[in-house]
C-alpha cells in the first residue's frame, strides 16, 4: 500500500532511525513525478541531533543535512511534500 506523507512530522516519524526496528533509514520513500514515474529515496532522520541523510536511487548519490531546512533547499523533498507528491510504500498488515 502506498500513502502520502502529509507533513514534516510524518516524514520525521517514518525516517527516524531510532524508532525503526532495524535502526536503518527508510528506503520505501519516493517522489511521484509527472507521467507516473517515481524518484525513490532512502531517508534517515536522527532525532538526537536533527540530522538528515538522503540517498537518491536515481543517480546513486547521498548527502547529509544538518536540518530539515537544509535538506529542503538541497533536494526536491520539501517541494514534493508541499505539493503532496511525497509517498511511502508500506506493507499491509
């Protein structure tokens, strides 16, 4: 099942490595692009220091950001969140 990520708090909860059972970044996040394509992301959030990690599967690049604002200015994640185009794939119970 795929669901829209509604806001920054929702993204923080999904990506918080301290809350995830495996302690790893969430690799099920993607941006929906025009034409039905997606841009898959692995996103990790360290709630202890506010740091974000983003791996872009489309071009095999990764970056670390000190704040959410820095991540938003360095990626399209903020724009996708604002436009309702950021999604997570979740397993159904």
